[in-house]
């Protein structure tokens, strides 16, 4: 077994090219659990959480996008200045594990593990994030929607490294809600991210822990867009139940030891309704609430 | 030994002459092991190692019920670094152990009866080598249909899964007029899930073989050193004196360390290899490797008068004891004999079964059968209140038990029984002054916390009550005792006992007793081991009473020696002498000799065994004075509930507890707050989930313990009426906090949502649907 | 220390690495490289103060500082922590001379079995270094990664608040 700490991106990619079967270690919060439990064995580990290029972020004012290096931690995403670019990502970050976990866990690791319950992932899905991959052969960008192919399965090829994600900085409400049985350190039973793009007149709703991958709820989104007055920040209250019902219909939950499919579907309905109400708090004049 | 044993601690209090002795009974001196614990230098059992020690590990059954066809160990032996591989064939003595019935195999031989049952063990040079060796052992199983429905064990419709049958014990209680009826009748089914003790300090032990393998020394975190020794010696076929146990630092216990887990395995591997062996369980293994709180199903019917006085109770209880007996029969007796709760009741018909299934074995956990009974009787009291148009406090006051009342077993409550006072004092505690969500709007105050699932408008607040009676110490004729030896030398008292310090603070209390009785500042605690008589178990809220009584008794014997000596020296009748501060004084004269001076160069020593009064077995109708003593407690819970998502935030627990006398008020508060945390856990999140006999959440990701953000504020009143039956006037305080806090929280949730809830823990889906 | 020679032949490595712990460099030789920092601290360096209770980051008992960040030692691959400053409970204060946080835990009754305590001490120092006057809910959130099974947390919150008060000069 070998363990190598990479300090530059080139170094990391060279190591992965030399040993394509190597395991990439970022914050360690997923991988180390598997190693400690004996659920995974590996011959080579490449540590990337000190790679300078992955530890940086950049806001591009021209495109108004934020590129977040893969080794940015959830503790960093929770606080200024990064929290200002995506409030929903900051909210999701605050629900990740514990302070100790957030200090170590990286957004790249969260993306790479591709758990349906990954706390940051509904935000990336709602924002139509792009995942950046690199290898010694070059780089490629993959829409987040196409990145995960199933629970903990992704399009990452041997020798490839997740270098970061890019999200748009939207003008409009963003909210993340997560249901767990405990008030800290809990895996999501169901989660949802709602993001409104006031300029583009879109409403995006992404759902976590209710399918093999993070889901969008396109019918619900359409209902919301049709019922919303983006300039006034209002929505036809009668559309809200329909929106919530469509969100619940989009979920594909299962029964497991953490909860039931029926509960998860209901939770999505409630979270979606509450998020939409937060997004459009002002009632339409004359409408009953 | 590279680590010193955890339990040798010295307390020194530097005081100026003339100042009163501090750290006496009624004070709250700090723990003698406190500084070591905060600095990380206190040695827990998992921190102990010895030169050349090997690691041990256990192979466990993957099946809830199966016949072992064959075991092939060759793969494990082939791994470099493996020093021993043992199975049932290698157990030299008794093949089974157990606290009451010895039916649990050291290693499964013919059948495995639960997922996690030990099948083999290895010793090797590294934990990873052990893991690989275990993976290389080939066991062929013939998988059998598991017994997973305790009702089928109770009703006899499932073939026996063990030669001793599927019923550990059936006990009926019949009292008074069984035909009595009331104007008001309420009934319901209740269900209690399987709770885990989830102490943080995982099972760990170090065994050091004697040269020649004639004996073994075991450092282990346990609740009862002498009982462990007896069971280990029998399995190893060694005389008891050849098995010497020393308490390794104990990282919590709560009942889970009362049974044998890794003790025999560790010793056996050490004797096999002739080298020290350490075993340290992982969290998953800990869930599989110790007994748990019994899941129970209870049907209960109350008959009452129109004004809410209980006329008769009826109950049927089935407790799932899992695959082996452990203490199931005693847990059942506690459940059936506490079914009336702390309420007057003349007539009763109660039927209880503790049964064997292919689930994880169950045994002792804080509350010991009374938690289950209390969840049902308190649910019933709220039903009765509703049926009679009374509020929850009034219905309980009208029925509150008093000293002199009889249990449904016919036993008279002779202890102080301030049930009414517990309820009234709890009711007098202030309700939370902040509104839902608090004044600062911190989302962490709402159900769902950082998940931002709710706004204030979604939340409903509820208030609920729970009141409990709990027996203290052991029952049914067991001659329960504890031993202490005290040596007074040069003004310093040395205390020797085998009382397991598991975090509760007996090490603090023991010093307080010695200072109070002997007028000394300095108390030395000798190692806690088997070189002195048994202290009994640190369980059943018994050590303050039992070992406190033993230390107190030994100190008094030594004080008599001291008075005799001082009296002889000064020509004063020893009966006139007393301790005042640090001095021996003549109560009828002006003699005053400092204890330190009187004992200079001298040694006074004595040993005392404290026994509590005898108890009886129950007869076939469940009648008899089976319990020793009782304590009482009331809880009031305030919860905020999100009815649409089923999320709960417990806001406050108020409690008044009958403690007899608070010997160390800070420790009592610690027991109350800690016990309530476990009660809250059982109310809203803690449950081992087994599906088809397989545990689905044997880890801290999915077995959820309350965190800082789940634990409410606790406001507490200590009800102090020293109990004349207790050696120090103090009742045990460990268990009551976790008994009625659970039904109080569940009642508060019911109150918030206006819906019936009959199962604990309450799951979000139980609230939503 | 008893385990310095306990390499696993099938997985052992000749790769030596250096850990900088509590101000001292330690060479780690013949170790299985899959070991967590928690394991290496305890079993190879004899620093038993960090405790393991879950090995999956759900209890906080193994909390240590790595380059000033509070993390779970069980989730750090030891061989990846080369060149980083590691501080454990043993590095907080000399034996017998407890820090203000350590003393407050003892005085306030925040210690029962004590197994969670070293991790909580690490987390409390980290909290108070960053936020000298935390609100009650800030304390609850910042310490929520540290599970205690004995105390119900009340006395721990009390201990943290006592330190905060004392550090700003004792004014309530």
C-alpha cells in the first residue's frame, strides 16, 4: 500500500495516471469510514486536499458564476464570503455532519461519493452545476445532472480527478431544507433545494434522498413558473399545493431502515410547499392565504 | 504494564488548620479522577496494553438462526501473524455462561441463535491481521427459519429454538377482586422499542496469562468484578482465585456491562498463546456483543371510578429477551410488579412473559423493566384523565401512592413515598419563558434545526407528564451485599472496595463518607479489584445504598477502634467521644485530639459487609415482598412538534425526584440530567432496528443518540426526606430519571398534535400518518 | 508502548512517514498505511488521550487539531497528515497543570465516565478561540459533534460558560 500527498494538480494527475486504480482521498470523511470498518481495501491512496488548485475558488463577474475547487470544505462554504454566492449551499453546508466533519469534508468528495443523501448535492442539482474533471489526457466538464449514474456511481473514469464545480450566481431566493430525525449529525431522510432565478424567470426544485440520484421536479417547476410574478415576488397561492403535489410525485423514494417511502414522499411535499412559500412570501393582493 | 491502572486515585485537600473538613457528605467535591479524565491521562480499559500483547477479535454469526455444519479454520491459520484461533472446542470448562441461567455459549457450537453470536476468535499481531483472519475462516451454515415474533414464543406456536424452550419466564399477578369493574374503563396496546445503552467507552479488555497458564489476570471495564470472575473461572475450568480481575477505566455502562461479553474470549486467547491479549470492540461489534433493553408489547386496561380513582388494573406483557436468558426473568419481574405505577391499586390481574427469540439478547439497562411498565401505565393515566375529564396532574394526585400503601404484590411500601410532593414540586417549576423558536430566532431552537424545515407558524407546543416508582437494589430473595475495607493510618484513610466506578461518582462519594465519619482530609482509594470481597453490581440504583453502606460501616468500625484508643490514652469513656471537624472530642469534657495526631504511627483497619434486608420470591399469584426499597420521581415535558413533518424538539424537562438525601448534589444533578437524556432518546430517536432478525443500524450513523441540540433544558428539584431504611438516608438516584421522562415526552407530543401515540420511540411517520 | 513492531506482513509497508504531534516529530515505521491518525496516535505514539467510540466521525471523542482545524482523528489517514501540525489532548496543557477549560469541566461536574471528555475539551478550546462569548445555542451547535452519554450536556454547557465569563474578567 502507498499513500502519497499531492500538492499540485499536475502531481495529483500524474499519480493517478501512474496508478489508475488509486483511491482519491480528499476530506476522508467517507473513505476513512470504509477503511476503518474493513469495507474497502486499497493499494494506493492519493491525497488531494492540499492541492492548491483544488483549494481555491473564483467568482467570474462576467458570467456571474462561481467556480469552487474540489477541496473547498463545507466549513468554508458555510461562511462568508462563499456563503454570499449561494445561500442554499451555505444552508446545506450547515447541515453536514458536525463541525469536525465540516472542517474536513470537501465539496469534491461529496460530489464524488454521489450518495443520494449527500447534503450539498440537491443545491448543485437545482443550480445546474457543472462538474470539472481532469486527467493527464485533458479536462472535461460534465453537467451535474449527468454526473451520477446511480447510488454512489459516477461517470468518473480511472485516472480522472474531480477538480471543482461551477455554479451560477442567481438573483433570487434560494433555500435548502433537510429532514432528519435528529437536530445535528444526521443523514437526510429527505431534502430539497429550491432556487429562483428572478432574471431568467425559472424556479428549480431538486430533491435528495428520494431516489437513486438527486432528482429534479420539472412539473412542479413549471407550475411555479406559471403561477409566479417574478417582479412582484408573489405567487398565486392556489398553485402552491399543486406545486407540492407535483414535487412529491417526482420523488422515487424507497422503504429502508431510516424511513418509509410514504413518509419521504410526504416530507418532500411539505418541504416543497414551505420552500415555495418562503420564496414568494408576499401574498398576491386580494388572494386568500 | 505500560499503563497504570485507572482506579488508583488520591484525593488531597489542602486546608489550613481549623478550617472545617471540606468534601464531606452533602458537599459537592470534585471527582478524584476528574483532572486525569480532562487531561486524557485516565486509563480506560481500551487504553491498557502490555509488552508483547496480541490483538484478539471475534467471528460472529451472520444468521439469526442456523445450524453450524462445519468450520474450517485453516485459512486463518495460514495468515502470517495469526497466533491463535479458537472455537467452542477449545473452551476448557463450562461451555456456557449467564447471570441467572447459564445458557449463553462462549462460542456457538451446534446452532447460532442471533446475528452477532460469537463462533470463533483469533489472536494476531495487528487489528487488520485479525480482520483478515476472521474473513478467512469458512463456516458452513444450514440456515433455519428464525423466531422473530415474540408472541409466537409466548403462545407456544413456534418450535423450541433452544433446549430450554422459548419462554424464559411467565409470571402472573392476581390480587384482590379480579371481577371488580369501574365506571370508567380505558385500555390500549403499547409498544417499546429496543434501546441500546450506547456507552461511549467500547468493550475492551487486557488479559495477561500467568506463567505456565495456571491462571490469568484480566483488566476489564465491567459492572461487577466478582460475578465476572465466577463465570470466567467456570468457563476456563480454573479455580476462582486463579482468575484475578482489576477494573479497567469504565467509559459508561448503563447495564450493558453486567453480562459477560469479551471476558472469556480474551482470557482464553491469552492462555492459549501464553501472551497478553487485548480485545477492543468496534461500535458495530458492541451493538452485537452486549445485551439491550427489552422491546416489549403491553396491553393494559384500567378500571376507575367516575372521579378517577383506580379500581383495578389488567395487563398483559410480552418482553422479547432475544436468544439467551441474561437477566430476562428478573427484568420481567420488575415489569409486572411495577405495572400499577406509583398509584394506589387494590385489584389487579397481570400476566407477563419474557421469551426467547432469534433477536439480540436483552438484559439489563437503566430502568430494568420498569421503563417498559411506566410507558404503559403513564399512557393509561392520561387516557383515564381524559375519560374522567381531569387534567393529567389531577388524575395522578388523586391516585398517588403513600407510605403504607400496598403494591399489587401485596408488599407494603415502607419507604418514604413522596409521590404527591414530586408531582406538586414538578408542577411548581417554571415553564419555559421563551416562545416557540425562542426570542433570538435561532433556527436551531425549532424542530428540524439546521435543516430549516419549519417556520414558527408550523410548530405546536405540548406538555406531558410522567410519574414513576422504581425499586432499588436486587429482588426475589437474592442476598445482596457489598464489602469495604478501611485503613486509617497517620490521619489518612485508605478505602478498598470492588465497587465498579462506571462514571456515576462512587469514588467521590466514598471519600465524602470517610471524611465525614473519620474527620480526615486525605482519602486514598486503592485499586478496584477482586482482592477484597464483592461489592455487587453497579446497577439497580444500588451502590450509594449498598457500597455507601459498606464504606460507612467500615469507617464506623474504624472510628470505634480510634475512640477506644483515644479513650484509653486519656482515660475517657469511648462512648463520650465524637468526631468534630478533624478532631476527636469529648462530648462531655474538653478533650480535643486531632485525628492525625491520634493516629500518628498507628494503623486502624476494619472490613464491613453491608447486606440489605432479605426479600422473598413471588408465589404463583405474584404475591410476596420481593423488593427491597423504592424511589419515586415525576417528570413534566414541554415539546415543540412539527405535525406535518413529525419532527420534535424537546424544549424542557422539569423534574422533582425523591432522593432521600442528596449526599453530593452536583452528582445527583448529573445523574438526573444524564438519565433524562437517555429517556428523551428512547422517546424520540433511539431504537435498534431488526428486520428478519438482522440488525440494520448497528452504528452511530443510524442508531441516533441525543446531541447537544436534542437535549432540552432540565429544571430539577430534589425532594429530600432522608429514608430511615437507607444507611445514609440516601436513595439511589440513577434509574428514576430515565423512567418517566420517556412517557412524559411522548405525552407532550400527543398533547401537541392531539393524536394517540402508543409506541416509543415516536418516529416522524407515527406523527405524520 | 507495545505495538511498535506490529506490522502486518500482508499489508505492511516500508514507507516511513513523519507526524508532527504536539510540537515533536515522530517517525512512523513499518506501519500499515491504512491506519487512521487515531490509531497511530494511540497505538504507535502511546498518546491514549484521544478516544475512539465509533470510528466514523459520529461521536467526536477522537477530536484533534490538524493545522488548527478541529477534526476527527479517526477520519484522518495518518500517512496523509505528514507535514501538518497535529495537536492532541496531551498537547493542551502539561499533566497536573490543567487548562482553564479542563479545570472548569472538573469543577462544573461536566465529567462523569470521562470517555467523551478529551474530545470535548478539544472542541471547547476550538470554540472559545474562535468565539470567546458564545451564546447557549452557539455552544450547543459548535459542540454538537461531540456525543456524551452520561451527563445530558447541562453541566458541560455550564463549564463552557464559566470559562467564557472568567476569560472576560469574571464579569457576569
